[in-house]
C-alpha cells in the first residue's frame, strides 16, 4: 500500500555534517554530546578523517559541515579544512574557542564558505553561565569579528531556551551589528546533558511560539527558524558522521541510530541499504502539517524530536503547533530522564 | 546592474577553472561548487545545460548546440532569450569565463551521481 505521505527521494546525498570531535574547552550546560576537555577514546584521527573525506568526495558529496564539540580543539583540524575546501563547500560551526586572527587567516586562505558561531546569550553573563566558561562570550564575539574582517560569511546560531528567549532580539541586534549575515534560531533537543536539566531550560511550545512571534530583526538580517509553518522533515537529504566515524544520518539522531562505521562501510552503502535509514528518510509519517509540507516539501517535521517525545519514527513532531497534540515540551518523557 | 554577454558570438566561453559539478537529477538541479569564491550554487536545468556546454567553444557554437539539445528533449521549450540570459547569469556568478580553458585541469570536474 502506498504511504499517505512521502518525502522527496535522493538517490545519493550531496551534503554531510561531520562532528569532528567531542572535545571542547567549554562546559555547556545543555551540551548534546556530553563533551569534555579531552577527546574521547575512539575518535577518528586527522589522517583517518582525510581518508574519509577522500571517500566522501568520490561518493559525490559536495558540501561538508564541520561541528563539534569544538572543531578548533581538534589538533590538525585546519589541515583537514585545507584539504577539504578545494573539493567541497566547507562550513564550520564553532563556539569561537580557538578562532583567533591567525586561525581566521587560514580559514580565509582555505576559502571556507561559512562560519557559524553559537551565541548563548546577548551578554557575557548569560552566555558564559550557559557555556560554563568565563570569557566564552568574548571569544565568540571576537571570532565573529575575525571572520567578518576577512569576508568569511558568518551566521550566528542560538538555541531557544528559557535563558535565551528574553534576549532573542538583543542577540539579533548584536549579530547584525557584528556583521553576521543570518541568525539561525534552533530548537532545544533532548540530547546529552540537556536531558538532565530539561525542566529548567526548556520552554512550553506556546512560549516558544511567542518568542518567535516577537522577533524584530534589524533590516537586512535574515532569520532562520524551523517552527511552524517551516517545520521540515529534513531526514530525506540528511547525512552525518559522529566523531567516531559512525553514520548517524543527522547529528540530532546521535542517540537513536547507528548505521555502521565509515571505516567499515561506504556511506552510500548505508544510505542505500540500511532499512532504518531508508525508513526515516521516507516521510511515511502518521500526520503531516499542510502548511509545513507546503513550504518544505516534506512531512511530519523533525524526526529527532518526534522520536524523542513519542518513541516512534512515524510520530508527528510535537514542536509543530498543528501536530503537537497536547505534548508538553517542557517535560521530558520518563524514558529520556 | 545589467548582465552582460561576451561582445561577439565568436568569443569563446568556458566553465570557470576548478569548478566541481554535482548533478542532482532527482531534483532536476545541478550543484556547482566554486572553490575560488567558496560558493555552492544550485543550477536549474537551463543553467545546468548551458554550463555543461561551455567548453571553450565560441558562444555561437554553444548557443547552436543548446538549441539542438533542447529540440531533442521532451517538455516545454524555454523562453526566447533563455540562452543569452542564462549565459549572462552564469558569467555574473563567475561560473563561466570568457576564453578557452588553458589546461585540462582547469575544466570543470563533471560527475555523475554515484
């Protein structure tokens, strides 16, 4: 029987996100990877990542989005960037730690396409308290400045929480003033350390929507967000590797799936043959929001939060007001606590 | 600012050096990565076809092959001037340059989906 809903189908994915390390000098309260200062046992080395990038290039990937942990905490990361950027559009997400003027020079010379910097508040007190590191805010601000000064496009990313919600417009103004092109407002995911403090940082959906409705971005600043009516089920095009080389489809699925390790299996083998990967990409869901499917061409919204709150891959995404169905997003299901 | 074409039909045009093309036929698009400008473009079928034909030949010869190729395809004919507008747009983005490719390595890396 034909499913009621179906996502677009890609024979092969062109873009991939790579968590290069789970080491980070910060101690963010909501860290999705439960990062520590030291790398974890089993993380791929830079030479191993070089081989992975070679393979991904041969498999047709044309964009690589690096994140962490803190990518710049990985020794040799810049060398990897310099060998990746000539072949793939290269983006780097950072908290700014380690992105000083000299590093920005190398990023510019390597032709990095975009740097995305996390802000956890509009001021040092808020940001540093969440980052668990004094001076983290100043590092992030400086990193943005170093990139903008070298004409590297910059996005600011902010996770919508109880502490950032009242500061969203201040963050938009700050980002614009610093020269960022766009601000991405991201949902809070129940992953890693965020689960342990969920009740203290997560907002009910109505409060999230109110915070988004109150956004007043400065002229010229683009704001990106994925709530209704733009709740996308982007799994149909998603490819991701964690720091250990495990194929996980999307970084937000890191605790739920593992399609095998890239050292043992080409990415396209998992893409084409793993039953769960194919199922998650299919868009075969129980309910679809017409507005979101109309704008995003996909169905059911984010699979990570749908699975987190319902425990079913076909479940509706409770972050969508039309699919929420009474789920209190400020309270985690028992199995996630 | 208006888009401009090479001055003469005899001017040769080529894909920019180092360009990497990644067809996404399922979506009817082609991704074009320009490492010099660090930009990833999504090309529609018309732009994709024009770019794939820009191999250093004179503009008039490419225009003729563009028209011949389209005549052999099903589907609606493109609007009048589609080639000129498409080529001008590709040139404004830096994806096509005037002149023949100097070396083989400067030709775009064309890929088929694996």
